[in-house]
């Protein structure tokens, strides 16, 4: 079973109904809670708290906690790839996926050629 870790970009595209991304809802996927928090912030900024809360409630059952040791690995990964200008949210999503033998699904070009990534061109 191939579990996917969806990043914020993928969640956004699903939320706005992009048909290129909808199929992920039919696959086994998780969202780590840091990515879910970032996603909440985007909806809060772009819409309002009610809409942000709606999406949190809808996706909460797919959320998984990120243990401290993975957060530390994400900090190290971000630091060792400082030229790529990775966000901490993306680094945590990637390391969370790697540590759990999941596939990280993203459209961020910084991850395009990394192991364990399903890259979707923006």
C-alpha cells in the first residue's frame, strides 16, 4: 500500500476543485499536522476563519502528528539544502514521508528529483 503525504499546494488544488488533483482523495493519504496548520493559515488569509475551520474539520481525520525527531531531521534537511529556500512546512512534510516510507506529493520544484517524491508540475 502506497500512502501519500499531501503538501499544502496539493491540498489547495484539491480544495479549489482542480480535476488534476481530485484523484488523491480516492487514494490512501495523510497530512501531517504542520502542513494542515499551514493550509489553515492560507484559507484564513484568502477567505475567512469559517472557511478555514471547514477545511480543518474535513481533513482532520487524515492528520498525523509529527514527532520531535522528525522535526529535527526536517530542520537539518532544510539547513543542508539552504540554497533551495525550502519552507519548514515542506521540509517537515518530506521528512515525515521519508521516515514513514510514504510518498511525498508536491508541486514544489525543489523536490522534483528527490527520492520518494511524486512531483506534479504546477
